[in-house]
């Protein structure tokens, strides 16, 4: 995995009771594969992914499920041993813990992800 390919901001940017402006976050993004933690909800975080194209590496999260929701664009998620999942605008899927997967963006896409606050976004294993 080439860590320079991704900009992953784990700090809770907005906290509680603060307006989160998704459009402003997308406009300000200057990295081809950016992941910004927006807020914490109990033991989970809500992250915004802004992807200009390309693919993430194959990985899995041994102890954590991961939810993806496409806000704009199209996201493909390759799942080991399964057919590729294709998500369009306003579609989502939960990838179960322990499942090897690889998100891909054939075009720019904006996604929300919900996962535990302790998850390693790049995965526990590749």
C-alpha cells in the first residue's frame, strides 16, 4: 500500500452541534483520494470520502463492519469471492467484518462511511 495515495484525516472535524457542510468539504478537497472524519456518533465515526478516480487497495477489517453510502457519483466495491457491488447516488451497502474488499471509483465520487471510531481505514490486512 502506498500511503501517499490517500489523505485520511482521523480527527473529528465538527464534533457535536456544529453544522456540517458537505458541499463546502467537497469544494475544498485538493487530494485525489481524501477521507475526512466529520463527526463521532457514540462509538462510531461518520467519514466523508472524496475520490477523483482510481482504486483503493484490497483490505479487510477483522473486527469491524463498514457502511458506504454514495452521495454523488458511482462507487464499485470488489468483494473477494463475490460479484462486484455497484453503488449509484443515494445507494449504500454494509461490508461485514473480515471480508476482503476493494473500493474503486471509475469517476469522481462522494461517499459517506460509517464505522467504529477504532477502525483502521486502510484495513487490518492486505
